[in-house]
C-alpha cells in the first residue's frame, strides 16, 4: 500500500500548518467506553505507527480520551514526532467515570489541562488546541479567552473549536483566529451544514467527527453505490465527505490496523456529481 495514501486526498490549511486531508482520530485506541487503557496495547501502537507510515500527518485526540490515555499512547508510539506531523488535542470535558462527559470551560481548568497535555504528549507547544464543547455554566468568551491567552504565551500554536453552532463560532472568532471547527457530520447527520458553509467561506478547516455513521445500510444508496464501485460502504461514506468540501478534514478512528488501511483507501475513490447526488438523496 502506498506510504503516501493519505496525501491522495489533497491537503488543507490549519493556521500555520498544512496537512493531508485524511487524518486519524485517536479516541478508539482507549478502553471500552473511552475509559482506561486499550484491550490490545500493542495493536494501538501499531495503528498509530501505521497511520503515519501511510501518510497521515494529522492526529486528533483529547485529554478526556482515557482520560489521558490516548495522548500517552501517541507519545509512546510516535515521539520524537516527524516534522510534518500535526497533533491536535482538546480541553473542556472532564470524565468522572466511563460513559460520562461533563463540560468544564473554566479558564483555570483550561490552563491546568494544557499543562497536563503538554506533559503527556512530550511537547513544548500544542499544534492545535481545541475547545471541546461550550460549557453552559461558563460564558463562552471566558473559555475562548483562556485559549487565546495560551496562544499568546506560546503554549498553543493554533486554536480550534468543537461542537459549536454559528453563534458560538462567531463569538470565538471575535476573540481568536479559529483555524478549525470539529462538529459531528456525516451522510446521516448534516445538522452542521450551516457551520460548514461558514467554514468554506472563511477557509476554516472542518473536522467531521463520527464521519463513518452510515445509518441502515441494507438496501441504502450508500450500499448500492459501494457495490457498484467495488468498495466498502465506509469507503463510500468517507469519499462523500472528502468530495463534499475542500475544507473537510475527516478523522476516521479505529483500533485495528486492517480497518485503518481500509479507511485510508477512501482517498483513492472518486465520485461523480451524479454519484454525490445519489448519496445525498439516500
């Protein structure tokens, strides 16, 4: 398999960096419920190293994945990092236990979180630091202000936001240059369409999380098209995302080298306008 597979999909700008447009989301290398260590530690390390071997130079994680486990595994597998590798992490969610995700957007928490992520990732500056989710108990301007302060202090190179609507995105952009938005987006859930349009107009990278949700596949347009083209439905779904907008930076995650390689094959898939319409109509 081509060691530049991820580059086949083209590139996207992330502030002061440019990355290949198929990344890797590192949530699934943790334990069940995104809690604790992975069931197969060695396979998790192989997945991370294989991703880089195949041209992935954007890896997305968060301090809440594990918590802390995903960041530690990334450092174990890949440090010292290749010069072109961009590692993005997030802060703003805390984990009292498996399956629980509680927002904490207090500036003090964000400042503590960045120091912990810097230690786990073994870096002096985080390439892309993202607000994980607005905290209804904290004014969003205060949360984003903390990210701006960290950027000004040199601990963060670029700032992104996640799980936002247009209003919160506008609030964040009034405080700091936002280089990425990470929202749920896939063929089955296009509720962030208006946010994507803002990103397209402004040249902001759009990172769709849960990009492989395909709904009920049996007899679906996705399954029919995949069968015709001799690819998997997952590859067809990823190809649709890549073709949907040039600012798209999908980050399919997996804990399996085999599935990683299958996902990255989506970079080779081309879709006509007719095929795009067929998928969107369902």
